[in-house]
C-alpha cells in the first residue's frame, strides 16, 4: 500500500515555485514609495564598493528583484498579521539581504522572505531606516548562509 502511494507522489507533477511566486506577486499591491534620491542607486549591478571602515565578511551584490515578505509575530507588544507584503530587494550577500519595504520593522524582528528566482529565506532585522513615506530600508541577517548562485548568475 505504501509503495503505491510513494509511486503516485513520485509521479505527480512538481509544483512550480516560480509560477506560484509570480501569481502571488501579481495579486499583491506594491506599496513602497521610493524617493527620487534612491532611484539613481537602484540601477546599479554587480558587487558593491567597499570602504576602509567596512567590516563585512562577505561581498554584497547589488540586486533589484521583487520579494514577498511574511512577518512573524516576534514581539508581543507589536501586532503583526501574517499577511504577505511586496518589497524590493536592493542588495544581497551570503549573510543577509537589504530591501525596501512599506512598513517599519524593528531590530531582532523575524520574518520570511521569498525572492524572485529563489527560495524562502528566514531572516532577522538588523536595522531599519526611514527613507520617506511608506519606504523603509531594511537590513536583515540570515539565520543560515544564503546560496548566492541564483543571484550572481542573473
């Protein structure tokens, strides 16, 4: 009995995760209001420039990809619903992600991010900076190392 069930599951078509992402992103409204000053920086690609005071362990790459965020209720005093929200990834490294988001997130707050062309990434907020109305620049660290192959190849 179990052998026939395993055969059925193995023969069933695989769920196309990218198609699911595209459908979810299409159904969500992009609410981030990007300031003009930030727009110029968004067109860059490749590795980011380093500075003398930079203490990063891994190279950060410019990216401009849509992402879907699902916040987890981390703090009892901050009410978070578990709905999906669209954001915009601006950079990524092996240790974390930088993205623009319409809602303020707080340090140590946990969430799950799904980037276009990649899988789910559990993250923790490291910093949040307000750039304008409905535009926060979030810096988040990854709980486990991020596979960079999909981002470097694109």
